[in-house]
C-alpha cells in the first residue's frame, strides 16, 4: 500500500490531507484544480491493483458505478491510474461515518436511525434498479453530514474483489458481522442482501452491538445461517415496538420474509413514526433510577432559561412517584453523558413523561425542577462552580500586568475577537462594513456578498460568527433567480430548526424543495419532510395554556419591535418563533415573523414564511389573504 502522501494525482488533483486508511486503500482529500472543487480520492492498494484480471474488471464495472446519481450515494467522478495502482475520484462529504457516530455516543437516537435508514434504503433501491448490488453495507460505508443527510459509499468494490479473494471455505467477500445468509453461502446475492446488511446497521445503532458476533469470521457466518437474533427491544426497551418490528423483519433468514425493495423498507421505517409525536431516545446506557438517587441529565432543550441559554437539569427520583407510566409501563430516566444525544428533543419538552413516552404530558403532571437543591447554591457550591473561572481571570490579569511591565507601556486594546484594534484585518473589516452599506443602498447585493465571501476565505478564523451572520443576511436578500444559494440556505435553516421548532423546519425544507424542483434537481431533504409530516399527524391541538403563552410572547415581541425599529433584534425573532412553537395553528404569529424578517432585510425568510402560510393556512383566512398581498408587494 502506498504510504507516502502524493502532492498531485493525475496532474490535476492537488492532495490536501490524508483522510484515512483501510484494507482496500488510502483516502485523501484533494482539490480538483480545473474546477476548484474539493474531492475525495481513494487510492487502491497496490496488492489489489497488481492483479491483471482485477484491473480489467474494476475498470469495466467502475463505469457502471460512476453513472449512478442519487442524493444519498457518494458520487464517483472519475477513475485515474497512479503509479502501480488506481485512484477513484469521488464526491467529498463533510461529515462522519455512521460507525464513528455509534462509537462516540454508544447509540444513535431513534429518530436519527429512522432518518438514516430510510435515506440509505432509498439509495439502495435506486442502485438495485440499475442492477448494482453493494455487497458491503456497513456503518463505515455510510457517511452522515451535520445536516443529517446520509450517503453510502464504496459501491461495487466488494464485487470487484470477489473473484480474487474468496476464502477457501467459499465465503464471499464482505464484512462478516454485516453479511447476509446468502452472502455466507455465496448464492443468490441480490438487493435484499443489501437490505439485510442495512438492518444490521440499524440494529447496531439502536443497541450498540451487532446481532451476531464470534471468535472468528466462520463462527459469525454460521450464526447468520442458523441462529435467530435477539429482538432489539430486549437490549433497548426504550425503542418503539414498531421500529423493533421493522428492524427484525429486515433480518429474517428467508428473503421472502424480508422487505422486497429498499423503497418498501424506507416506507416501513417512516411508518414507525405515525403514532408518535416525539421520537424516543436510544436507551443505550439507560438504567433505572435507584431509590433516593439524583441523576444529572445534560439536556440542552428540556428546561431552557428565560434568556435562551442552556442549563443542566437535575431530577430527583422522588419525583418519579407522581409521574404516570409510559405506554410500555417503564419508569426510567435516561442517563446520558453527551448533551448532543438529546438534540432530538423539542424545546418545549418539560417533563420526564415526555422524554419517555414521546408524548406531551398533561399540565398537572410534575415538572422537572430547573435546579436540584443539592446543586451547590451555598457558599461552598459557588466556590466549587466558579473557582476555575476565577483562576483563569487571575492568570489573564497577571499576564497583562507582565506584558505591560515588560514592554514599558500598555498593550493594544483587543476587539471582540481577541485581536488588537490596529490589526490590518480589523481595519479591512471596518472598511468592508462601510462598503457593504453603500452597495446594499445601491441594490448591489451580489457584489457585497462576493466581498464578504472573499474576506471569509482570506480570514477563515477572524470574527467567524459575525462574518457568517453578515454573509447569511446578504444571501437572504438575493433575488429568487439565485436558486442554488437560496435552496442551500433554506435547507440549512430547516435542519437547524428540525429539533427546536419542527413546524418552522417544515416551512424551510418545503421552501428548499420548491427551489430544487424549479432547478429539476433531486433534493436531499425529502425524507426529512416526510418524517416531520408523520410527526405532525400524531400531534394534538395546542392547549389553552400554550395559546396564552404564545400570545404573551407575541405581544412582547411587538413591544420590542416598536423600540428597535428596523434594527435586527434576536429577542424579537426568538419570541415569535416560540409563539409559533406554542400555537402553530395561529397564523398571525407566522405573518408577524414574516413581516419582521422583511422589515430587517431577511427577504428570503419572508418568502418562505409567506409561501408557507399560503400553502397551509385555511383558504378563507385573513392571514392567507394578507400573506398573498405581502408576497405581491415583495416581488413588485
């Protein structure tokens, strides 16, 4: 295998960094110079590429793989010779493998499992229709982006290797823990074999272990043939019965008992959400709360403070006695160590019952206390909680004093990014802000956006949040003709709201879908839209308490608007979004948010919201009529 990282491949791919190594080769991140495009390059091991028969078959079948074009399949762009081997030029995916997500969290949330499973099942369905079988579906070959888009890679490589590397026992190539029974025997391998392997991936996500393991590949293969896996629910009692049923059906020994197609499996996975308003968390690492104990739940969305900041939530086991049992009769607290696992919870989830059952508990149920009495509010607790910050402040003060003493005078005053005010980059940014005001006044939005993008490329770490916010604001002012950029922005915002405010996420994802349809391109977010709509179908109407809270938030937002005018006020946006979350059927709040976005220059957000009101508000409602009027004014 090549060990030295090349500088240039095929005279046109500049290698940037090593991504990883595996049994079949080495993966690099590179830039295609002619298109200024980031790509991934898999360089096959010289041991594989040295076989003449393998080389011929590889080149022949790689052309079939390269013809596949699906949003959930890593695109193959080209095949290039390099020295004594071959390089596969592929789409570069900014994300993590499913295996690394499992390793980091010891489990993946049920909602994420359904979403990833449905996306990959449809990707496999597409490939199978083109007569391409993957043969090595496993978590290492599934990539997941930060937006939750899943993509499968390494199509066909297991097949390329098959004829040369069959074992003496006749077992075909593949990864033993994820192989189907027919792969074990080497007979009748088809699309359903891939779906079996996908089922094992989902089982692994939900339980933290594969259904079959053993001392060697032969013992594992034998279990695939003759042993029945334990039901998922026996290892993870928190997941829904519906999802358990789907995963176990995909692991049937007989192909006739499995899902016939990837599309059928995807629909079955999405169907598991129909009876649930909120998806349960994975129960890996879950335990019963011992009597008298207190569990710390690092839950960022369970009890947000009034200023929107995250804070820890503590639950005394004494409170459990007043809580109802979940539909499965289990009273448990999820004892998670990593806050991001709880990212699938909505912002208004405020009690244990909602966490366990996925449904909103009645208002009379015991609420989670924001802070447990034993959290250290006394003097000792304050010292314990704040001494690290105090020590850090003391060190900084000492450092500044030393610098002043050493230089014989004051140091430059830092700006908000820790950079001195006389820094050249700071001066350039100040000048850029002035230029932007002039260009925006002249309606030259594209020119202003280009200047900010150039600044960000030259100074990627300088005032990152502020620069990104300005770029986003300018992008939102682009005309609809800039479909590609606006579609990407809508999708990104939709995924950002996915767990915080599903209704708003739905509006943005539908808005992105509209633009992709206009471009006649496939859209990665279709499965997320379906998941949200299935969730909405099980939701109950807002309670009187929720409606009153929404009104209070909206009224407060209007008061702030009168004070701040056209200046962007995050508190106004937060209040209106929270009002929508509490009472999504009141389209006055949607309209108020749309108008505030228009007032502050976020024109594409205005389009998204107005179109959504026109799409889902009652036909004869005043809000729908007003939205239509506002939309005409916006485009005039």
